[in-house]
């Protein structure tokens, strides 16, 4: 991921899907590390935009691909163990 230049409170990045150069506003009051999703105006694919602002207000902007939800790890508290109990169809609990 290459850092891109800051031009008049704007950062520049290239879409990870189609390569279009995209300018995004830099919101300095939002913090020194920012991350958000920006849809490409040309191909509509999402790009995860990362912004870092140094103490001298030098700004670094880069993008990464979004992680598909199907590839996200399952939180521990959601995992359920299989039950050895079996129920006849008429006695099965309704969920």
C-alpha cells in the first residue's frame, strides 16, 4: 500500500478494483488514525480507506480490500457445542 500525496486537505488513493484515482477529504479533527469504507464512484466497489495524520500534519492515505463477512472469525461466545440429545420431530424445540 503506497502512501499518497495530500492536496489541499484531500488525500488521493487508487481504487483497489478498477484503479481509478479518487480524492477524499481529510478530516483532521476526526483523529490521527481513521478508517472507513468508501465506494468507488466509477465501479462502486468498496475500498477500506486508512488515514494517518502525523504530528506535523503530514497525511498518509492508503486503501485495503474489505474482508468478506464470510471470512471473519466467529466470536467465541457464539460457538455452540453439538448436543447429544435427540428429539422426535413432534417434540423438537421450536427456535
